[in-house]
């Protein structure tokens, strides 16, 4: 919301199973959601690559 500092949004750090299973995911999301646009990924391709690297392939269930 304009005029409100980020702490007013009630955002909490990613914890628990997601953070334990994918330890790089919190930083990827923090970068993607950075308030300062210069701290975000330059392109959606950069963001997709970071997500791909942070989330290992899911084993197939047949």
C-alpha cells in the first residue's frame, strides 16, 4: 500500500518445511519481491532460472 512501510504488510519469513526442504527459496522470493526495483531480478528469465536452481526436480510418480 502506498505510504505504508513494508512491515505493515505483516510479511513473515518463509519457515518450516518449505524453508527446510528448499533452503535457497526464501532468498529467491525476497529478491523477486524486493521493494527497490534495482534489487529485483532484471528479467523474468533471471527469476525463472533462480527458481529452477532453488527447486530441485520433483521425482516422478508413476
